[in-house]
C-alpha cells in the first residue's frame, strides 16, 4: 500500500495566520481549520524573556530569598566544618607537607596539576569577565574552545595522582578523605565576597 504524504508549498507557508487574542497568540496551521490547544503560546512570558535578555547568575542570586541564602550558608558551613574535622583527625597538613609516607614525586605532580587548574579557573572566572569583558560563559567555547576539556582531563589525572600519592598514608580511606576535603574547599567559596 503506497504511503500518502502531505506536501506543503511555499504558498501554504505564506498563508499561515497569526491571530492575537488577549495575552496569547494563536497560530493556525494551513492544513487544519481549527486551532489546537498545543499551539497557544503565552506572549507575556516570551516578551519578558526578550526584554530581560538571558538570565545571569547575579540575577538569580539577587532573587533568592533570605531563608534560601541562610540555608546555603549553613550547608556550606557544615561541609567546611566536616572538612576541617577530617583534616585534623587524618593529619592531612602534616602528612602532605613533612611526612615521608606519601609518594613525593606523584604528590608534586598532583600539586602542579591543581595549580594549573586554579590558574585556568582564575582566567575563566576573573580575567575573561572582568578584563576582556566576556561575561557570558557561552563565549568560552568560541574564545578558548579547548580549555574546558583540558581542565577536565587534568582534573581527572590530578585526582588519580593525588589519591595514588597519598594511598600509603590512609589506604582505602584516601578517596573519602580527599573527597570530603575537596567539597569543603569548594563550599568555602560561598564565603568569598564576589565583586
């Protein structure tokens, strides 16, 4: 049985009508005589999106309620306190700085990788928006397209080398200790006053 296809000509496309009624816009297809409920689009939300432009993180932060901000700060403080407690109980600072237990060459490689990722994060988060004027993170894929994949690969390699270098000190607990301390360090940025 042959299939039948509905063909739309350029005349049909030009005949498509827009019928404004109230706050909504009804689009009627030239192939149908009635307007379906799926074709009703609210113009107030589309107009608001066009007038405000893309939403930014600063707008999102300004629109947060006080209770949400306090909740975020308390959550961050709990992670920071857990990281400090873990560092004290596992003697992380002593082991990383002055102990002979870790594998030093791998530890130095991982510290170098952390430094490289930190410099690249400062480049993306401070230099490009503040000095170059590229406020939109979508521009990163055009301006510096290889930086995110490089940082991802460098971060994964760093996690492996740091875990391997500290494995003699804590054994099976090494990934958990490093994970708690990393999340605590990440949440410490909640208390940095951004400009």
